[in-house]
């Protein structure tokens, strides 16, 4: 859909076509701060992490650490094989959860506290369980902070990664 | 040929600042990242926040300092200070804040910042790692 559209660097004067959303997309169904309740739970679909995912991620990030790229060396390691980059798991998690939930009216991703607890290996199928644990008003009346607790589970229901993320979510305009 | 030089737990100097080369985040990065992960930017024309973090960790391997022998990435505490537009050029800056020897290997906490072409901090936080100790003589 966006093929051929060059937005140029941030703050540049590149003209956007008229149909291109200039600011926040106001798609219907985005959930505002007031509509999100503490205790809501979400579960994502599963996704099988493949060798291709790891190779592409190494190329994209530039992280070619042997943990992710040297099959021979890793065969002799405690993991017995190459493992996915921790941040690949974190990024796939973000994508999986976005497929599981009605989107929030998110203004910004504020931060996270995250633990890598176990390896994600080639062929593992991961999914995400998440729960809204806190909502906090901020000094700005048009937004609030939503905290989600998230877990990545593998096909054996082992928690491979877990943590909390903070999102700044728009309030419904009065 | 000389063997690749590596940095072990014992070699890590507390407080020493390490700077990475810079990289321009293009539409190709954004597109590949979004296709691979299905994680997207909050607004059009922006770099997904986690993509900047992923690129910064890759840049971290391209410093003058030899590569650290990482056994495991344990976790991170991370703050997104401001959004990044496609076309921005970022680099990383880090220093080791904590060093604790374990029976096998050692535990490190590194403070990291992602800085853009204006010198402004875009994201920052702390990474914790389990790293290898220098192999004793006789071992490979």
C-alpha cells in the first residue's frame, strides 16, 4: 500500500499524497484510556519461530553473535543449537499481541522491564499472554499510562520471556 | 592468522564509555522489521521503537572494543525518551555499571543510550548479561 511513498527524514518537507494519514490514524475501534480496564487479559495466536526468522533478524539488526548464527559451535553449547535473539522474541511478541487485541489509542510506547528466562529455539511455537495491571493518570489531561504484564510461552507452556510494558494511551476527547 | 580477540569478564573495565558507529534507519529497515515481526510504529513515518533498539544492539558489536563473550542476555529495563522518524541516524553509547563474578562466568549490568544525529537521547536503559570468564590455561 505504501510502496513508492518516500516520507523523507523526520521533520522534512516531503509532500505526502492526500490519502496518506498525516497524524494519528483515527481508525474506528481504537480503545481509549477510559475504556481499558485493569485486569483485562489477552492471549495471542501462536507463531513458530523458524531459522529464516533468525537469519533475517541477524541481517536486519546486525547482531551476528555466534549464539544465533554458528550451528556447529552451538551444537557443543548448553543450548545444543542456535537460539533466537532475545530481542527477536520481544519484537515477535509485540506483533503477536497486536494481532490478539483491539488496538489501543496508543500515543507512545514509554518503556519496558523485561527478563529473558529461557531460549527460543528453531521450531519452537510461542504465544503471548498479557494482562492490564495498572492505569495511571498523568499531568497531561489528554492521556494516561497503561501497564501490561506480558509472558511469552512456548509449546511446552514454559515461560521463555516475561516483563511489563508501559504505554501512553489517548483519552477520549471531552 | 591471529585468532579473533575476545573480551572476557575479567577484561571489562567499569565505567569506560563505548561508542558505536552510526546507522541511518531507512524505509527498508522499517519495512523488513514490520514484515518480520508484525510489530508496527505508532504513527506513519516513524521507526518502530523496538526496531531502533534492535539496530542499536547490532551496532554494539561493531565497536573498537573486542567482542564480549556473552553467554546469555538476561534482561533489560528500557525507556523510550522520544520517537524517531524514518531517515534518522542513530548510534549507541554504553558503559558497564556493575560487575559481579559468579562461580561460572560473571554478571554485568550495562547502561545504554541510543543517540540521534542531533546528539539527543532517543532511548536509554540498562541491559544485564551473563558473560564468560577467561578460559584457564590448558583449556581450549
